[in-house]
């Protein structure tokens, strides 16, 4: 059987965090069930409501802090990603331009130095092109890796946004339950006030009836005493009459 015991506000706050870690948003029935299963304690709905309301404010502050930390952590990565892509594209364009200039110079040199010089220059150009292709492939791999990292970060942000949306919905539901509970408490207070008034009225009626009963008893007592006095007087008169008759009978004898 559940036993009544004081549950500290900090314990209720911790219970809220525990339920949230289990993907259950805290409300009055869940918190009450949490402590009932844990150690058999339970508290009033008002106590749970006030503590949960305080925890909701703490959780809002926690969410804002988490979002700020996430933004602070992601912003440098985004800026670095943008600078790296810009720098990579610039380097690639510069290398392409140098390569074209080298090829043009080799063509001009081949024209003046003959077929053999042109073949050697073409070999060097092919080697340079191979190196550039390898570097380009490396840059493309780096770009792909950064793109995947960026997509993972975007997906994480979307998941966080969806989670926050669910939390906001649950907060609204909890606030609705709290408002309904407060309305019920207010109605109970009104009903209690009416009952107090009725009790006071009944007490007044009871006092009036007691006063009337006392008055009736006093009247009955006074009437009984008066009747007894009359009987006593009649008995005395009867005794006196009997005495006179006896005295008269003695005189005649």
C-alpha cells in the first residue's frame, strides 16, 4: 500500500529528468507512478504540479543553452568548410591556368627547338596533368567527406528541431492539464466555501433549536413546579379538613 511521505521538490525535478531520458515527458500521473513504483510514496497533485511547472522552466533554459552550444559548435565548422571549398576551387583554377600556360610555352618551345623537344615537353605536361588529376581526385574526396559531414550535421539539427517540436507539444499538453487541474481546484474551493456556509447556517439553526428546546424545558419545569405546589397546597388543605373533622368528632363524643 502506498505510504504518505513528503517528496522534496528536487526529487521531483530529478524524476522529471529520468522520465525524459526514457523518452517520456513528465506529467502528474507519470511522476506519481514513478514514486509509487520507486518507494511507495505519493504526494498531492498540487505539490507535483508546482514542482513540474518549475522543472518546465528549467528545461526551457536547458534547451536554449543546448541550441546555443550547438550553434556555437557548428558555426566555425561551416565557416571552415566554406573557406576550404573556396580555397580549393581557387587553387584548382590556378593550377589549371598554370598548366595551360605551361602547355602554351611548351608548344612555342617545340616550334623553335624541333620535334624531340616537343615530345619531351609533352611528356612533362602529361606527368603534370597526372599529378593535377591525382590532386583533383583528392580534393574531390575531401569535398565529398565534408559534404557528408555537413549533411550529418544538418540531419542532426533537423532531428533536434523535431524533438523540440515534440517537447513543445508535450509542454502545451502539460500546461493544459495544469490549467484544468487549477480550474478543478478553484471549483473545489468554491464548493468548499459553499459547504462552509451551509455548515455555518446549520450551526445557527441548531443553536436556535437548542435555545427553543431549553425554553420549552424551562417552561415545562416551571409548569411542573407550579402543579406540584398546587397539589401540595391541596393536600395541606385536605389534611386540615381531616383534622377539623376529627376534632369535631371528639367534641361530640
